């Protein structure tokens, strides 16, 4: 069984040697790939000296790196981890087991169940953002996942070769989780220990900008994969606005038989028409999405996966 360890990297010279050697010790039979994403330091040189296969990805952003990894690398089992030494390599066997046994298409390294992330992470807004995204996605897909945005994952070939990567940055983890939920890939969460970056290693995450990008991804998935719910919500909002503007007009007409607030009447009618249009769009797009899901499953069947 061919195992590929995928490590996207940007300026990780302080930690990449240890990460490569740790995974080599745990998985001596695996091929370890380090994708250098325009690092300004010695990340690529150190990774190669440690025994990794080093490749370059010129398009900046973790999502772009993952897209190239999934497209280029051929294996049976794919292990993805960060190059910052925050994910202990010794947990990789627990993550691989359910994928090898056919119990999961994707195994997720859960940092939250045992409290290690909230304890080790020194950025409180990251904890808040993780909880917000987790709540939104679990409600949207009626799931009960504990860690939506972890970077420590194991996939089978079926998932990797049928995952259309649209994200460019750190929202890629959220996109992978959403894709698995929407396309009915099986997910297993394995509690892991998380440790903060060691001294001399610096996070590339920007709490505000990357948080906004993650929320945009959730919004896009909500609109694209749950259009009936999305446009029904829009329709309810427009209908409420129409009623708020239109009720005084109707009351005046019932009492006097006249309409003196013509602009309000036109605005109310406009809101109601928008509500009707939104609901119609929701029904049409929901039908298209259901047909797309059926075609996707047929494509998987024809591919013999």
C-alpha cells in the first residue's frame, strides 16, 4: 500500500527537519512530499536534506498547494500535516487505521475534544473563529463534527482524486470538510494532542483576513450546495420587509379607500416580488443541485471507486 505524506510549507526552516524526520520514523515505508510555497528561507533545502521529496508551488496559498498535491501525487493513502510541528507524528497510525480498514474516506485529527487546542493556542480569536465555523457547518449539514479546520488529515484515493479544490488559502480545510459532508464521504474524527509552534516559528495565519475568507467559503457552500435553504431565507427576509412597509399602506386603504403613500406601496410590492423570485430560484437550483449529486455518484460508480 502506497502512503504519501503531504506537507505544505511556507517559511518553516525552524521546524521542517523535525517534521520530516518524525514522520519518517513513524512511516518508514511512506514517501514524504514537501511542497515549498515560495519560501524566503531555507525550508526547501532543509527538507531535501532530511529526506523529503521537495516540489515547488508558485501560486501563493495553501489551497493552491493542496490542489497541486492532490493532482500530482499518486498513492493509496494520503496523510496531510503542516510543517510547523504542531501535529505530533505519532498519532498518524490512529488516523490511518480507519481509512485503511474502509471505515472512513477521511480521518480528521480532532484538536478540540481533549481541550489541547484551547490550552496550547495563544490566539483567542482563533478559538472563537473555530467554534463559530463549527457551529455554522454542523447546523447547516446536521452533523456533529468537533474540528472543522484541522490541518492533520488522512484521505483515501477515492476522496483525493474526486475533490475539486476551489480555495486558494487557509480556507481549504473548511472546503474539504464541506465537500465530504455534501458528497456523503464518510468521516471519522480521532482525538489528537495539539502543541503550539516552537520558539522561532511564526504563524502565517491572519486572524481577520483568513477568518473572513473562511466565512466566505461557508457562505458560498451554503448558497451553492443548499440553495433552497439559502434562497428561502432570503425570501423570508424580503417578505418581512415587504410586510413592514406594506401593512401601513393596507391599513390606510382599508380605513379610507385611498392610498396616499404610493412610494411605500411600490416598495412593498417590490419586496414581495423579490421574495417570490428568491423562492422560485431556490426550487430551481435545488433541483439542479440534486441532479448534480446524482451525476457525481454515478461518476464515482463508473470510475470503479
